[in-house]
């Protein structure tokens, strides 16, 4: 028997959470490589977070927050905030604090 080695059974590879904060970068890389070797799938695509069912009273807000128009508004605001040539100086008159 080799001491210090282990091998997960196939069903348990699906339960392995590679994105838990306990992993340091080196261990995470090794774990991702082993996951790919044993599951024949990338952890980046197979371990994406799953959406949970939305609490019914918040369904309307969820529809608004994920609609295309809101996305375009947020995109425009961020775009102009990042690429604006204006300085951050106040537009208020000098005598207003």
C-alpha cells in the first residue's frame, strides 16, 4: 500500500467543490487537473454555480433586474463612468459646499 496517496471513487468526483476557499492556488491547479483526468470534463464548465428558485414575491424584481433594457442602462453608466474625459471636479458653484 502506498502511504499518502488516495483515489476518489467516480461518483465522489462530482461532489468535489473546487471553488471552496480552502484551496490554495497550487492545490487548486492539481485538483483541477485530476478532476479533468477522472471526469473527462473541465471543472470550469461542469462546476458552475446553479441558479436556485426565486422566492415568489421577488419574481417581478428578478425579471426587471435581468431584462435587456436594464443591462443596457448599466452598461451605458459604467461605460461613461470609465471612459469619460471629465475630471471628478464638482459641478457646484464655488460658494456651495
